[in-house]
C-alpha cells in the first residue's frame, strides 16, 4: 500500500502566526526517510495554507512524487501546468468549508473537467479525480480517461468518529449523524461495503484507485484492507500525531498499519 503524506497542515501552523515557521519544505526529507511514497499538497484558490512559493519549491526539490490537489479554476490549472507535478488531483472547493467535504461533481462539470484534463495531459501531468464512492462518478471518470480516481472517505470517517471517539461530546459533533449506536453501525458498515464495491468496479474499468479524507490511526485498517485500493493520502492525523511523537515516527506508525 502506497502512502501519500499531505503536508498542508504544516503550512496551517505557519499561517496561524503568519510568519515563516514551520516550513513545509523541511518535511520532505523526513517523509522520504520515513517510508512515505508521495508528497501531497493542496494549492487552494484562497491560499489558506500552501502558497505558490511552497508549491514551486516542493515540486522542484522533493525526491518523492508530488500530488498537487487543486480546483478546476483556469488560473489554478495554468499554475499547475507551469509547475508540472507528478499528478494533479482535481477536487471541489468551497470558500466557506474547513476542509474538502464531498467529492467533485463530475456530472455537472463534465465539459470543464474534460478540458482541464486535456490541458494537464498536454503538459505531461498525470490526473486523478477526487470523487464520492458511487457508480455514476466512476463511470463518468472512465469516460474522461483519467489515470486515477481518489475515493472520498469522509462519510465513513465521520461515522467512525461519532461511534468510536469522543467527537459527539464536543462542539464538533456532526449533527446530521446524531443517531443511536445501532443506526451508526449500520451506516458505517454500509459505507465500507460501498467503498469496497466501487473500488472493485473502478479496478475492473482499468482505473487506479486511491482513497483519502479523515483517515487516521484508528480507522485506516478498514480501508487499507481493500485490495483494489493502491494508495492512501493522509494528512491531518499524521501531522497531529507528529506534534507529540515527531514526524518520522508518525509516518512510520501509519506505514506499519497500512502495509
């Protein structure tokens, strides 16, 4: 199982104080030596964490492949084409969201996504679509001839957190998941079955399958055990653990869990 380490949250810490420390660039060597297979970053339109200079330096200096998450905004795509990361993962963006909640609406944006994919491939950039795990999104992704799809695991992760953590006792409680334990268990099992089914379907169609969003040290085995999923992109939980144990151990701990 391949691990992409999302280092956005290092930049989040830096931007909290609006200075130059910590620098996400410092994580590159540690990620490589700790067994990571890929660096993942998200260049958002509002530049809330990773900024243009970060993206340029990381792509130019990383010894690992760089997966650059981005919207389908034309100006952003122009930047991606100029930087030429190993892969571009197209994601939805909502300025009001804390993080990316939900997959790309491939159906409504089909023409724009098709144009974007063509442009990226002309610049020799591999393309992935960050999508919800459902049959229609998989079939549309195949029609667009992308290299990868990344399944959004947010619904699974949120349900798991409501079941097995203290989330529902905090002000971060997910109100739409205010269900009893039996209902949450049913929802969790349904999410896992759906991710397994969609992963198999995508693999049969010749798509490479990645997954990510909300994966952590407690829930990751339920996803990493799906053999059709080749790669996991994980950020927040790794960076959060690194505050206490260091980045190297945080990454090696995750690698042990998914291998």
